């Protein structure tokens, strides 16, 4: 099985940090940047890989909510798992 370890901030969500943060959606997250979604979907489609989320978002959302976030952002797949949570 091919795996893609994926972060969200500065990978799927890109904005000019000199500007105000984009608005938050119903999940209290910022929508993914469309160009990043296109690139992710191309990688997923060409490789057949699965996503393992390594982002700090894994602290704040259940696997079910992460699935909704990825679907909301039109990603072809959602994370199948997350990297282990270490003590903060």
C-alpha cells in the first residue's frame, strides 16, 4: 500500500501571511486552496495512495470530521488514519 503523509497548513492551505487569515468554514478550519486540491487529487489518482494525516488538525477533529472536511474541499480521498499523537 502506498501512503502519503499529509500536512494541511502551508500545504493544503496557502495564503499570504501578511494578509488577514481567510475566513473559517463550518468545521472551524480554512478551506483548502483549490490549486492544492487539484495537485493532491492528481497524486491520489495517479498513484492510488492513501492519506495519513500528520497535521496538527488531527488533535482537533475526529476521523469522521476529517472525512467531512476533505469531502467539503472536493478531495478524492480522505485520510485513512493519522500519525500517532504524542503528549503535548
